[in-house]
C-alpha cells in the first residue's frame, strides 16, 4: 500500500489480516468498529505511514489489534486526547492482554504527550479572570511536572533514558563535592589536590558524562531538550552557590580536614534508603565517623561513592557531612542532591516496574 488506505466508518464483523504488508501512507481506522481481531503481524510501516485510530471502538470481547512487539505501538497515532480517552484505555488493555508490555507503555506515553498538549493549549488560552485569581497555577505546575516526566523517562517507559540521566547526575555531584572539598584556597597556605588527583577526577568525570549524554542521544525522542532540562536542574543554583562560596573565601579551623565523614566500621555494599546526610548526635555513633583520607591516591573515588550514596542511597560506605566548621552552602548542596535522589529513586523504581514485568512484585520479596 503506497498511499492512503482508509477504512473510515467501517465495521469489521470478521477478522482482518494484513500480515507481511508494506505501508507507505496513512492507514485510517478512524471511527472503525471492531467485532473481531485485525492482524498487522510482520507488517512494515515506513516513516511516512502510521495507523490512525481516532474514534476506534472495540465492540466485542474478540476485538483485538495484533502486531509485532515494539512495532505496532509505535505505529499507532491519535491527533488529540479529547474524545479518544476510551480508545486509549482500550488499546492499553488490548496490548496488556497480549502481554505486549512495551506497546502498552508506548500507548500510555502517547496518552501523556497528548495530555501535555491539551494542558499547554489550556494555558495559552487563559482568561483574564483566571490570571487574576491565580487558578492557572495548578495547571502550570501540572504541565511542568508532566513535561519533565516525559523528558526524563518518557512517562516511565524508557529505562535507558532514566539510566543515562542518573549517570550525568551521579558524575556531576561527585565532581562538585570533590571541588568544594579539595580546592579550598590558594593563599596564604594552599589547600588544593595533587596533579594526579586532578587528572583522575577530570578524566573520569568527562568519561562518565559523555557516556550518559550518549545514552540520552540514543534513547530520547528530544535529546537536546532533555539535556537542557537536566542542565537547568543541575547547573544554575549550584553554580551561583559555588561562586558565592569562593567569593567569601574559607578561613576557619579544620581547613586541613575533609567536610565529609565516613563510617569506617564496615566496608560493604549497603542500601541506605533511610539515611540522612548528617552526622548523628549520639556520641557512640559519632565515634565511628572519620574524615575522608586525602593522602590516599584513590581518594577521588570516595566522592563518587558519596554521590552514589546521596543519589541512589546505595554505597560501600555510609557518608555524612560534618557539623563543625561547615559552610552552610556545602550543607545545602549535599541536601540538594539528596532531594534530587528521592525523586530519581522513585522514577527509577517506577520505570523498572513498568518495563520489566513482575519486578513490582519482587520489590516486596527478600
């Protein structure tokens, strides 16, 4: 089929087979009534073709749309959300009953994209009365959150995108904590890292960030916009605070000691989901914590472990920020990543539970 193929307003009383078909134009199933299954297995949809299903009705328990896993969901198209909510729910139910989770997730992703489009139109057509009464704020927050959710995870359907985002955040804060902890001042007595440590940290940061960016470029539908959203979360506020930190200068006691402490009582991979980034007040617990050992050649790896601890609440050591002679800006930056980590863990678990069948059950099993 090299051009438009339309079945508009048709009723499929019996099954229809389009197996191994080639489509180079729009396949219109607009306002079609299905009483039996329609099979698109092994079919090819070019970049110019899609399956338009606006107003499609599943009028029988036998009604189904069949197709190749990961292909048919991509080919389905709807122009808007209004009037098609039932169509989208039926399509999700259709693919879940066929155990085609990727296609069901793709339909839900398209549903949220249409919802975002609807919210944007609503904000663009805001009235003067709503503007004065501030009733548009809820719509604005909903739109912003949904847009961010779609950019960073495609509504929880793209694990590769979430993973790439996590690598960038992990590397960024690891390098950031290393910078504010190791590069203190140049005069009168320099407190800076060795050339070897600088080389290892900068090289590892570049490699990790490029791997995350490459992952996003490969998996995101709008990679540049996704990278812009990540940059807006990570760069402006920490950059302003770091500039202010170095403008003030640091001249206090404990200048030759790290701002970050580790619990050296155990060296093992630990899940620290309930951990807060502050030193406990109970003396017996405080005695366990010692500053990061700057004199070790592998010292720079500790900052990545600290970043992993804050982001995924997972690490080889329990890292905390000290509470003596500590600039408030450093404490804020640690809490800032900790807050981002709560959102990221939620997004990661949600995405895994949607993309890997049964994982949501395994979360509760030990």
